[in-house]
C-alpha cells in the first residue's frame, strides 16, 4: 500500500509539468498521464469494493505472471478503456483534486477482503493483492513515460 502511495506522490510532484508533451514519446501531455493514472486507481478500487469475494476464481494467466515478475508493461500495446480516459483541458487544480481522491481510494483498499476482485481484459481476474500490485505496475508505467517526456 505504501509503495502505491509513494508512486502517487511522485505523480503529484509532476503536476507543475502537466502541460509538457513530447510527441516522440506520447501524444498525450504529462497532465493526461497523471489524470489517467489517478482514474485507474479510483475506478478499479470502486470495482474491487463492489465485487463479491465468494465469486473470485483464480486462473493461470501467463501474461499476468510475466508482467508482475518484470514489473513493467510494454508500451503502446493497449488502449485505455473509455472510463479511465481523462477529460480534455486538465487544470492544475483538477489534478491536485485527483491526487487527493486517489490517495483516499488507496486507503480504502485496506478495507477490501483478500478475494475482492477486479477483472482485467488481459490479465483476467485479479484478487485484492494482485490488483494492488497491478496498480503499482500501471502507475510506475506512466511515471516512466512522464520521465521520458521530460528528457
């Protein structure tokens, strides 16, 4: 949990760079990556909390194992679902509010049961601890993109 909170803190530190873009790295600006990362944590936490732990079924998923072991996603392979696509013209105050909501969502993860779950389109059903791990890998993925935008 603390690792995920630290990653969100790193996102918050990038808010002053929100308008920066590097088309060689990403068509989106840094603000988009911050907001998208926040939306992913918030929306997945909501889904996890609403899930029925008794309905969780773990299945072998090679891609999940590789990504979780390596701790990275390949770039440019997946398109974000509409529900986690940021609005246009993201303001600094909006990003600051999103960071606060994201931190609150992370704290809510502590209340989830082990088998609360989230269904990922590529990795399948993830229990609470796997979901937290996924959120860390995803957030770090966007921090690395932000780092490359700033180079």
